[in-house]
């Protein structure tokens, strides 16, 4: 199967790498990646003190919030989220061959 590639404005080959995961233990929940992504790929998700994701309705159990990949099908592979992240917690991969 062919690899998905494109060209930059300058004619250089470019292979998009799509976000596949965010390390919840490293993520600060700062929201920088959320702000830079214009494709609605990411979402802040509340966690309890045990590192488990919880419903937003359960305010008493919220310890902190971390970013999650909510809509991976919207990712265009630009990696802007990874470049803005101060903790480098995003994982990106090219489309499988």
C-alpha cells in the first residue's frame, strides 16, 4: 500500500503524522495544544486522584484535568499540538501502510 505524502509550498516532500495518544501522566492540562488545534481533535478530560477518567458531573472527585484525543478522525497530521506542548506528551504516527 502507498504511503500518504504531500508537498510543501516549496516542493519538498512531507508525510503527515497523526496524533494517536497523549501521556496522561505527563500532561499538565494547560490547554495549549487544544488552542492551537483548529480541527476539534482534543478535549480536556477530568481525572480523579487514582488517575482514572471520570464524568464531569462528579465535581467532588475531580483532581485535575488532562488532554485526551477525542476525535482522532479529525486530525490532519500537522503536529502543531506536539510542537506547542511544554511536556512533549503527544504521540504521532503516519497512517499505517
